[in-house]
C-alpha cells in the first residue's frame, strides 16, 4: 500500500515526531491540528490571552491546507473530532465551525481534554475519504442535535457514527446519575444510526468512549456486553469532559461491511470467559 504524507510550506515545521496528514487505504487521516500560524505562533487578537474563535478558525484552515496538499477537500470529511480545554468555549467553537464547515456536516465528537501546548485551547482532527464526499446518514427517532453534526456519514463500506450521549427522542437526557441507563441509551442511539445505514452492532470495528469519571467504567462494561459479542470491536475509553450537563458517557463508533480479521488474546479475561473466540485469528509471530 502506497502512503502519501503532507509536506507544506503553508504549515509550520512539525515540532514533534508526527506527520500532518497521511493518505492511505482510501482515506486521509490528519493529525490533531491547532491554531498556529506558519511561524508556529499561537493566533489570537491579544498576545498571551487564549482566543477560541481565532484558534478554531486557524485550526480549521490548517486542516484544509493539509487536506488540499493531498488532493482532498475538507468538505468531503467523514469524521471530525475536536478537543477543548474548557467547555465554556463550546459556543464560540461551534459558531466558527458552523461558519467554516457547511452542511451536511461530518460525523463529529467534541470532548474536553488537556492539550500539550500552553495557551492552546482547541485541537481538531479529521478523517476524509479520497473517493468523494461521505454520504450523510440520518437516523429516524434521534433528537436533532443543536451542534453542527450529522448522525453519521458513510464512505464506501465504512460508516462513522457521531458521539452519542443518553438523549431520548425528545432530546432529554435520561438516567441522570445512572451509568447503566445512560450507557444503554447511548448505545441504543449508536444502534439507531447503524440501522439507518443498514448495519448492526456486529459490523462495528471500533468504539471510542469518553467518561467524565472512572467510577462508571465497570457498569459501562456490563452494558457493553449486552450489545457486543466475541469477537469484540477494538475499543478505547478515556476520561474527559463532556458538553452535555449530566452526561456520564459519550460513545463514538466506526463500522464496516464485509469480512473482518480480528486479533485477540487467548488468555481468559473480561471478554473471554470461555477462552479464545472460535472466530479469532491466532497469531504467534509478527502480523502479516
């Protein structure tokens, strides 16, 4: 597989060991881009004072430069993920995002997280299909989002599901203080988007979860195993702030049609009560 990597004078020199964006496997995957100019200075109207609007605009402009260098437009994005150091910046972030990213919007998640550079308050990354714009997925029964995002986007055989919290069809948060109830509703919402795309939980290949506090992690796992069976999808769960007051979890998903090859441990564990899955591929040496 041939990989193409961005090199551009329109972006500052990369300060750490990473590439701005890589084109491979029919997609462009960007790094997390921040609001810095070509001299690597943080943008903003007042030096030393974080400016969320200026940083959001410049981060999106830097993403566009990286994508353009690899021959794909930002307008074709399937998934965008944003990181904010403080959710009090969310409205300003969304206002700039809505102005610069036109509907139908990509699948999206925004979480609160500490960022590596002082005074940087916004970081944005994207996944963009090479073949053309991702198809919008609308799930009947899900409450409309106040944020500029689609329920999901489809690029060929791959579906990206926006981060889902425990909102019912009226848009009300359910199960306040109850992780099991919230995880179940969030996963039901993920399932609604999958169903609208003609897929099921068995087609999910990756799950990302964000929890504000680790106390709910074990109840989340209990509910998770009501929806997924072996071989399980790849999964990551991080601690971070959520933009919905009272939300205990947000869940994003990536699903794909067709056969899948899964690498699992043969050791019994949480997901292996009976040992290795019969559907798993045993790998004893370097992966092919």
